[in-house]
C-alpha cells in the first residue's frame, strides 16, 4: 500500500529502473565482462533525447530566454545524438541485441547521455528564466513535462550503462512508457 506521494514516486522510480535493467544483461566469462543491450530500447531512448532537444528548440519563449549561444550548443547536441545513434546502430549491425566487452558501444551511449544532460541543463535554465504569466503558464507546463520525461530517459539510459558496476536505481519523475510518450519515441 502506497501511503505517500514520496513512497509512490520512489516505487515508480524503482520499477522504471528495473525496466531499464531488464533491457540489459551482464555476463562474465573469465576476466571478460560482456554487456548485452536491447538495441530497440537504446534507440528509443536516443530518439526521445533527440525529440526533447527539438521540443526545447521549438518553443520561442525558451530559445529567446537562452540566447543564441546555448541554442547553438543544443543544435550541436542534436547532431551528436544522431551521430551516436548511427554509431550504436552500426555496431549492432541489425541485431536485436548487441553485446560488448569494449568501450565502443558504451562510448556511443555515454555520448547520448552527455548530450541529453547538456540539453536538460539548458532547458531547466530557460524555464527558470521565464516569468510565468497567464500567457506563458501552459507553455511552461508543457516544457516542464518534457523536462521530467527527459530526466526519466536520462535515468534509464544511465541505468543501462552503470549496471555493469554497482548500480543504484534512482527514482524517475515518470514511468518509461509515459516519458517515451511525452517525447514521441
């Protein structure tokens, strides 16, 4: 029985991270640890990250609050995410899962994580810089929902990569399905 909002959020976060970890298996043979990732999950998370950046860039209030330099950085992040998706998919070679014991796959996923963190940081910065009025309340609410969805995707992606070591499931703002739905992935 869930007695508080905090307990509910903690439980939802643990379930979401459990879903992410189910998209990843770790095996060890001698001194070699191999990680198998679900290609469709990683692609969906990367697409959600790209869509989040596009959402941030599509809101004039946000882009004007950020200015041209951060907007250029976000555009570069989108390019980086697309490049990382291509690198990851090339390494997967059409397979449903990809196993790795080197850093090539991990590097591609870490690149997506890094770019998503950058876009999240700018998105939060922009929202905090916009004065909420009756005219902007709906837009700010939608951007905040997209930020929550992106934070969820970031947690899920991070859980995939750190599952090799000691992973602690961090609470996520919403479920995986809700985050993917919000970000159109």
